[in-house]
């Protein structure tokens, strides 16, 4: 009879269909489903109710053969089981390309690079095109005709919208955003009060943060789970190492988006996540993890504060920086404390209070022996900025020299993660900014231009905001002290780059550049609105 291989069910295959035809021929129209018990040398049928397993076998069976379990996949919309032959994340019934109206897309759809790049362009046509061609559709874009039907347009009209100038009529933008169910937090215009989008739980979008980071301290799945499970009104009973690592990963992720796009893109989302993080401080936590928890919340609060600073929401920035500082001091996190105080000082300098900036920088130097050379270089450049605003040429050059000396001893492997941004290009840009205010007065102009030029040339794509702001400053300095025609060429490129950012600091620098241009008898064609 042969050796039995129990608990095996054959997949739907050519053999399966042939067996079903035999069943039909032998029993009229009886299509009763059959399972199979496999023997070496022959196959016999068993009633459907027999205890047979779910593993699949190949066409040939033999003693000692191995079976491979295929991981189950489910539709992201209805939860139904997906066929192994379906590469998409949707079942046939939920496929957007055949749906009569747009579906509720999962959060990681909106937070993907594909969609965020289109949303950051402030061009609804590009957003619609990105929506249609997103990889989530399994390599089969949604037909233009289908999306045009959703939006109550003709295919020709939608084609012109996707490829033409950015639509500007607000009523249409609002209508299309509502139809496609675009999260209000990611839009560049304000949805009307009472919009159904306002009722969407913003934590559904926070959970997608993990899907767009490759360098998070915690695994993407873990961060996704934390952000998905978070509720603004719930406080967990206990917080442990997993939640702490997830908070750190969230801070790193949002800091990366801030550097790339500016603080205006996801600032409100980060503020919501910060409220969740603060609630963790009221939860139970083992004493040995309490300092780590305060440090993680402080890092996230610092990121939120700098985003608010970049968006020129100065009151929010001050409050968030104060919270971050309290958390860092509670945790005895001296390196984080120095970074927060440096950012606070830069904020005060920007808002016209350079003496406050000096005081905060001096406070950060209190435990300088516990800092790395890179961190000390960062503090000296901040100090130089404050002296520059005060017009103290000697103090500026002294601070820049000390910053250069410290940076020459920099060892990135010793730096904390939040100092990863401070590379050669960042140091050149920060010291160039510090020299700017004395350079426009005729002091050290060539040195300031050299450093700003180095920053523009050497910044990576991940630091787009820093590169753009340095380019704007270089154009302003060249316009003030050098060749206005050369400055106009640099400035035109800088203004075009600034238009792709959500940074009010960059926008204000552009207006300063335009002021220098007017004094030189020039004007730029396109200036981003504040």
C-alpha cells in the first residue's frame, strides 16, 4: 500500500481539475469538494471533513519529501486572504483600478517617498499622477479615465491637470482632496471646518513613519506598531525599553524629514506624537529605565521645537525647547542638553535676542568636558553667530577659530546620533553664517563666501534645507559685496530650491536676498510667499 504522507492537501492544479472531472462523470453533477491523501505509488480521495493540512505539494510525491509553507497575505482594505499569485496589496474585489470610488488608502501609502515627493511640490496634478501610479497597485497603474470619473472630469481634462501648471482654484483643490481622501495634515492648503478629513485619527498617519525610514533605532515594524497603537487620550500602564527605543526612532525619523523638507511638512503630526510621548512620562517605568525615557521624550521634543522654529511658530518652539531641556536635565543627559541649548540659542538669535543666545551658549559650555569635539565645535559656531549679530568682529573670528580647532579633532563614531548632521559641509555653512553679519559690513567677506560655497557644494541630498539656506546667504553676500550679476545667477537657483521647501526660515532669507537685490537695482521674477 505504501507509506502515508498525512496532512497534505494539493493546491488547485491541473491534476485537481482532472480529478474533479472524474468526480462529475461518476456522480452526475456532484461537485462536492474533495481533499487528497497521498500515498507513495497512488492517490486516493478522502471526504472533505478529514483532518488534512494546509501545506502544498508538487506534482510528484515521494518518501521523505519536504513541503514549504507559504506565508499568508491579506488585503489591506477588507482583510480577505490574497492569492499567492497576486503581487498587489488588494484583493480583486477591492482593487482601486476597478472601484467605483477611491478607497481609504493605508497610512504607509501616503507616507511613502512616492507620495510625499508629489505632495511637497504643491501641485495637485502631480499628486493625482503619483496616486495613480503608486507601487501599491501591483505594477498596474489606475487608468487615467477611471480617476477622471472619480473627480468628475474628462480624461483630457485630467491629462492637462497632471502635465500642466499647478491648479490654483481652492474650491477644486479641496474637492479633489476630499474625493481622494488625502490626509489633511499633508496638504499645503487648509481644509474647511467640518471636513470629513478632519475626523480622521491622525495616529493612523503617524504609524506609517516606520515605513519610510531605513535607519531607525528600532525595527520599522516595531515603530509602526507603536505609532498605530498610540491614542492621545490613553496613557499606558507601563513603559519599557521597547517604547523608549521607538520614541528615539521617531525622533530620528522626524529630524530627517525636517532636514530634507523643512519643518512645515509634518510639524502638526510631530506635535501630536509629542503629546503621546509626554503621556508616557506619567506611566509606570522601571527606575533603571526612567532616565532613558526622559531622554527619549526630550529628543522628540527638541525635534518638534526645531520644526516649529523652522516654521516661525516661535511661541510653540520656545515651549517645546523648554520641555526638551527639562527632560534632558532630569535624565542627566548632558550631551542632549548641550544640543537643546544650542538650538534654543539659535532661536533667540534669530528672533533678535543675541544676548540671550550668548547666555544660553555659555550655559551649554558648563559641562563641556563631557561633550565630544564635534559638539564643542557646534557650540562655538552658535556663539559666533551671536557675536556676529552684535557686530563684535574680534569675538566672531575668535569663536570661529575655536570651532575650527575643535572640528579638526572630530570623531564621528563618538558622537550621539543627533549630531550625525554635523559634517564638514554643515561646519562650513554654520561658520559661514556666523561670518555673514560682519562680512556684509566689509570684514572677512571672501572667507565667508568661501565657507558658504563649500557648504553649497558639499551638502548631501539629505540636507536640502541647509544647502538651500546656505545658497541664499551666499547670493545675499555676493549681492551686497561682490558681483550683482553673479549674485542674481546664484539667487535664481536658490529661490527655485526654496520653493520646494516648507521652511519659513528659508522664505525669510529669500526676502532678505530680494532686499539686497533691490538696493543693487535688480529684481527676481519669482519669490515664494511667506
